């Protein structure tokens, strides 16, 4: 004989399992059915699961990191703080920042310390009012979690190089040094008002400056608030406003509506940057006691490695948009290359004899593009320039 058992008749453990499968929204609906179900739906261990699954929270806290009395209250505060945004997009942006901060904490904590607290909606509204733009939702959320970087502290700067703590990083070759950081909203306003006017953009273009190099070498990133595309300036930026888009247009989706799958150039660009850091494709390098994120790739296929007689040689290249130009064929796409040499632990072995050091007397680099040789360097020694 079969007996029907309602939800009220189930034990606490069974109810907890069922409610955890329903999710937060349906759990709230179930809590309205009866007092016993309301009690089960209020179990904080249940909301701890929801906070862990959706927000990766291990302790109850709000979006600014302030402690909260319980997980249920924490979840409610998060939903209220971001009520105007699609919840899947909120979780996606938080996941990006969580991963990036974890990497920074493990590899570049001095750069993590420069991240500012999240901007408020009123801060974002002030930017939109002053610059007469409407930020794409993904970019708004990026600023809600962290309002760019604070590099104003004197210890973050050196007299000759500026700051090396940009979370986007950079490169150096000859006398060109770039290190890109995320601008806080206050600087976005100042830089955009000056640059957009100087570049002669139309008031309807809706470009804002979102990232820049903190060094003496200029590199600027612009977000088009109309279509969500991210651009980087070329060598012709100040002469003709020339820029290169950073992500394919086909990846941009619904940047100004309430759909769940919104993504703009800023979010896509930062997610790809975070992926490269996590995978070890790009890393922190130290040169002359200065640490920074180097954009020269460290892993194949973007980096080539060869070992001869115990000497390891690694070669990689990075696109330098601020030296490129789209108008002519010459220097249309300019790359900088980095070649690093190091002795393996067993030392240099020649004719069965091991040496603990060696000296470079001559170099021969053959640089190809689409199988065509574009440069053949065959000279004595090296010119003594450091790349980062």
C-alpha cells in the first residue's frame, strides 16, 4: 500500500536536499507555502550552498567585502545591490574578478593592492552625465566590483619609468616602455574630456578612455559606448584618430538591453587577459628589481624554445599597436620580439666538458612573416637592450 507524503512530512535532510536542487528563487517561493517550509528554507546551511555555488563565497559578506550576519542575508544583499543587472552577468563578472585577484594574490600582490573599491551607481551615473554616454552593462559591472587602479601613491612610481603595477602589463624595447593599467572613473572623465576633444571625435561617437600606459610611452584604449567595442590607438591616433578594434565584432552581444548573454569588448578583452595569466602564457618578469606583467608569451605555440649544448633560447613576439598604422603597407603591423637565453641547471656541455658559464659572441636571428623573411640579423654580440 502506497502512502503519499507531502513536503511538510519529509525530514529536514530530505527537504534540504530538495531545496538545494531548486535554487534560491524557487526556494523563496516554496517558503511561502507553510510555516514549516519557511523554517526549512531559512536554514543558513542551505544559503551557504547557494552563496558558494553562485558567488563563490566561503564567508557571509556583501559585495564590498563587509561581514554580514548570515549567508541568507548576504545573498539578499547581493541581489539587491545588483538588481538592475541580469544575474548571470553579475556572476560572470564576479567570476572574472575572483580569478584575476587570486592570480594577482599569488603572483603579483603589489598590483592587487592597487585595485580600488567598487564604484557606486551614483559614481557611474555622474560619469554618464558628464561625458553624455551610456556605459554598456558589462563595463558598468566591471566598475561596480573595482573602480580601476589607484597608482597615485608615490611608492608606485619611479622617476624614470612611471608605475610597473598595471594589471594589463606591457613590454619594453629600445627606448619604448609600456605598462597599462585600468583607469578609475575619475580619470576616465578627465582623460576622455581632454583626449576626445583633442582628437576631434564627434560628440555622437561616444568614446571613453578606459585604460592607458602609466609610463612615458603612450598607449591608450577606448571603449565605444554605443556598440561596446574596445579599441587601441595606433601611431596615427593623434593625427587622424586611427584605432584598431580589440575583439571581433561578431562576439559583441546586446550591450544595452536586459538579456543574460550580454558581453562587450571590455569584458571579453579582460577575460582573455585573465585566461592568459592563469594558463601561464604571460607572466610577471623582474628586470633590474622592477616587477611587471610582461606581454611577451612564455608558452608554445606563441613562444619558441630550443636547447643546444645546455643553453636554452626562447623567442616570442608581441604586437605593438601604438607603432602600427593602417593607412599604408609599411609598418602596418609592427611587432617587438624578445629573445631570452639561459643556462640549464646541468650547465653548458661542449665536447663532453661542462661549463658553468658561457658568453655570447655572435647572434643570428631570422624573422619570418607568412614564411617570408622580413629580417635577417647576423651580427656580433648584442646591443645590450633589455626587454621586459
